[in-house]
């Protein structure tokens, strides 16, 4: 009688630790994911490092003064330099505020139209067109704005000046309408309308359906429904979208450079053809800048970077708290 | 008796007649307004017509049904105006580009570069071959660098969901708002000045990569989120490691959506001008080597021609814009077409 030896295989140890291939995979993916952190950090570090000398020399004057001059001797040594961004910062903020003020009502109306008024086929076409506009290169807006739009906008500016000139911001001493912050603001508004529209549309489409139907059931007109349900639900989302647009408008370079006259003097009169813009300043001065002036431009870039970063961060927080963000 | 179906909500003949007469009335008054006031131009007709239409419908509804209906009618016309105003610039831009760009398009344009011509020469001299090859090279290089990083970021956000998910999603969004000129300055300060000290196509491609990563990452994340979790569970149940599941199941399932994401990223950077102006040097000759020597590109060509200012140069700029817009629209349409079916079988 032979006993067959019963071999019981040892039970496999159950572990929660991932295998080596998975560890590698997780490491690689995490590394890729952290690259955005690395890039943003490096941008701040390098621009800060290059611009440090100028920032230290100018101190707070870098954002409160508005002269931009540098004189060198024949050997290229810097004799005297003044760098101040005040006029450029004021100009950047003025242009982007004009853009947002024009763009927000139009975008909100068209988002409402897309969500609650347009029939299905029209909605599809309009969304395609709006998305397409968001993909247009900025140089296209710039050249189109300069050659096609600017004559009309100058005419509107004249009307504004004639009939609303008593309001300080529409007032001006010298009638120069060409390449004013107002023109730049209009071009920028056209560029940011698609963004604000698609964010608002996204937020409006998440308005609770039961409340919409409840409003209709109580006999509300469409506007009464929108006022009672959609606007309270979407208000902060629209503000977030507007700030996203503001951030985009602040960083826009080529389109603004084409339609704006850069002057190193703080100017709040939006119809006067003298404005400022940090991004355009960089393009304007880069071509023939000495190494020391380049450092000042890097510092200007750092300021612009931080400004747009803060605006975008606030915008994203607002959009996120009201729902899934749009594009 | 069989009741005949009726549609009491449908517009009656009387309603249609009223609508039609309001339309005609506002058309008439827009002509009168433009005739009587100093307003001028096509746009003035347009504005007057819509204002008149809004006022007439509001007044009519107010008389017919009362205050609430009047407000509703007013908002009705306002939102329609909003949508039209949104679309007008797009139409105007496309029409202008076609109208002004077509005279500058010739076969010669795609055959020669600008090495023996200046922007102010007659249109028969020189072309934009160098610009097209340059733009394609820049796009290809940016693609090679940004696709892995973008998709890895999206995978981290959807598959690993680790400790950093929240911060990374936030940072990617912040990164999509980085102005293009800042990306250019960054490459300038971090690589061009300290290391290579020379303009080249590769520098331009690096800055474009920074601008492209967030678009790819965010669109890919949306696509990967659409992949049903059952697929991942099935992969794990078959004994696959996470790596095998992602590589063999999740990514192939999301393939066409990922392609859409990549194309949208390319469309985003195709016309990017500011960093190109800072970094590539903008040569006038076909330059196949992105690592050595200045490289031309469509935005640079357009910029240079536009700034030259003579009528020939402006026509050149419009022709370049037409080619660039054609390229962007082609990419955009392809992305739309593929995006219509986000998850392939």
C-alpha cells in the first residue's frame, strides 16, 4: 500500500503592495503629473533670478514709477537707468477691464440664448462657431482688428466722446482716437467672448431641471424662470468665467501690440490714443534691448506672470465651487 | 365622434401677421433712423433695426398681455442680439481673410522661400515654403515633447488619484492661463541665454510645449474620465497589474479621444506668435535643422510682412493668415470629427 504524498502548495502570500512594474508605472506617471508644478516653479524662479538685479535696484518703484529709460556709454556700460511699470500695469488693467465690461453682458446673453432659446440645430452650429473662434490665432485678431475693426471703433469712440464726454473716463483734451485702450479693449473683448460664453453655458446648463420645471408649472415666463432659477444658480460661475477672461486678456500680447499705442505715462482716459501693456512692452523693447534692459523685461514678465496666475487661480476656485469648470 | 387633434399652442395666422408687421415696421424705422440721424454705415442699420424690433415687440406684448410678458419679450430680443453679436466677428474675420488672402495665394507661394526676396517685393517673388516647413517642424517637435507629459498628467489625475490630484489639477489649470509671452521669456532666461546662446526652432518648440501641455492634459483627463470603470475592473479581475490594465485596456479604449486632445493642443499653438518672435530668430530660408540656425514660421512671416507695411507686404500677410487659418480650421475640424465619438470600440 503506497500512500501518495499529498502536496499542498503553500498559499500565496496576499500583499497589498504593488508589483515592481506597477511601482515603476506609478513613479513615471506621478513624475509626469508633477511636471506642471515643476514648470510653473521654474518659470517663477528663472524670471525672478534674471530680474532680481533690476527689482532690487528699483525696489517698489518698479511698479509705482512709469519712466523706462536706459543710457549707456560707448563700451556698453550702463550709466543710468530707470525702469518703472506703473503706466504699463495701469494700461493692462484698463484694457482688460474694458474687455470684460463689454464681453460679459454679450457672453451671458448668448449663453442664455444657447441654453434656453435656440433650437437644437442652431445651438450645434453656434457652439461650433464659438469654439472655432476660441481656436483662432491671436495674430489674426490683431491684424483684423487693426485693418477692419479699428475704423468702426474709432467712430464709436467719437460718439462716446461727444455724448458722454462729461464722464471723466470718456473725456480727453486732444482728439486722438487711433490705437487707444478702447480699441484694444474691444479687440480683447472679441477674443474673450468665446471663453466666457462657454464657461457660462456650462454653468447654466447645470441649473437644476426640477426647479426650472417647477417655475414653468407655476406659470412663469421664460425670463421669470431665468431670473428665479438660472441666475441665482449661475451667478458666481459667470463671475469666475469673467475672471478667466480677464486673465486671458491681461496676458494677450500680439493682438494688443498691433492695436495699441504704447506711451510711458499713466493714462486713465480710455478713448485717448495712448496706452500701456506689460506684454506689449516686452515685444516692443525686446528687439534692441541691451543685456541689462533684458533683465528689466524679465522682471516685467515675472510681474505679468504673477498677476495672471493670481487672477486665474481666483477664477478657477470660483468656477470649481459652482460646478465642473468649462474649458 | 372622433375628436380632431388640435395644436392650441401653435402660432395662429393672426400671430404670424402681427410678427411680420412688427418686423416690417422695425425695418422701416431703422431706415428712417439712419436717414434722419447722423448715424451711418451697415452697422447703424443693424443696431437701429434690433433696437426698434426690441422696442416694438416689448410694447406690443405689454399692451397685449401685460408687464411680465413685456419683460419676457425684451429679454427674448436681448439674448438673440447677444448671440448675433457673438457670431458677427467670426463671420467678419473669416470673410476678410478669404477676401484679402486669396489674391495673394498662388502656386509659387508654396514652392519658394523668402531667401531671395523681401516682403515689399511683388508677389511673384518669393513664397512661404520656409514658413510652412518651419511651422510644421515646430508643431512636430512640440508634439513629441508635450504629448507624453500631457497624457501622463491626465493619467495621474484619472488612474492614480494620489495625494497630489487636487493640487495638480489646480496647477494644470493655472498653467493654461500662463501668457504665451511669459513662456517665451522663461525659455529665453532658462535655456537660450545661459546654454545655447543662439536662436533656433527648438527653443520655439520648447516654449510651445509649455503652452500645449495644459490643453492636452485637460482634454485627455475629460476623455479618460469617460472610460467606464467596468473596463478597469475587468482588467484587474483578469489578473492584470495596473500598468497592464492602463496600457492594454484604458488607453486603447480612449484612443480617438486622446487623438482629439492632441489635435486641439496643436491647434492651440499653431498660430502662437509672441514666443516665436522671441525665440526662433525667424530665418527667410528653408531650414530643416531645428537645432541650428534661425527658423521661419507662419506667424513670424505674417508679423514681418505686416510690419513692412507696403500693399504687397500686407497682401503677403493676409495670404499667410489664410494659410494659417486653413491649417487651424483643418486641425479643428479633424478634432471635432474624431471627438464626435470620444470612446472608440
